[in-house]
C-alpha cells in the first residue's frame, strides 16, 4: 500500500515539475513577443501602440502621452529612419517585491542619408502586474546607476551592457 502512495506521489511531483517548465517557457516567450511587438510598433511608426510599451515614468517625464506622440511624430533621430529592431538574448527574470524585471539585447539598424548604422544596446523589461503587461526601457548609453536614478525600483542584479560602438556602412 505504501509503495502505491509513493508511486502516485512521484508521478504527481514529476507532472508538477514538467508543467512548471512549460509555464516558464511560455512566460519567457511572452516577454520576447511583447518586446518584439514594441519594436515593430516603433519601426512601423505606430506610435500610439508603441507608447503602450513605454514605462509610465518615461511618459510622465515627457509630459504625458500627447507630448510623447508629438515628439515621436516630429522625429527623434535627426532624420535617421529605423529600418529594423531585432530582440534577442532574454536574461533570467528577476522578481523583486514590486516587479518582475529582465534584460534583452536590442540590435538596431538605422538608415541615414550617408548610409546604414548598426548598433546594439540593452532593453530592460519591467512588469508591475506579475507578467501580464510589460514595459520596456532602452538603456542606451546609461549605466544601471544612472537608470536607477529615474527608475528607483530597478534591481541591482540587472546586467546592462554598454551601447555598442556604431558600425557605419557608407552608401
């Protein structure tokens, strides 16, 4: 009889571990899909959709959604056009008291009148509701300490890679 309970317990634990693994995979895929949706919205100039992925602190710093839209519509890259943004290298998630956080690699291709510019930076993902909704912060050339001055809830465990030196491919 004890052997039967033991086998049932082992099967139950094995099933729970397997389900947890699937949930982690689905969770990681959701983060990447959200980041790619944000990138696609920016590349295709669907700025209303793009703003939905901006961290609320950034929107507030710009003076609200209307000001952000105005700035985006004017152009933020001095005439350069974003041709593509590729998202990769999702880090492990960090669970803090208030948020779930992670980093991703962001590879950007810009087109200018002089040629193409390629660069990479770190994108920070932040969820304030257990992973249902994700906001993204482009670390650009900022250090973690600089970012924490604006976003005080960012974890010290986040790994921010410096903005790469741009590769310029002349026309």
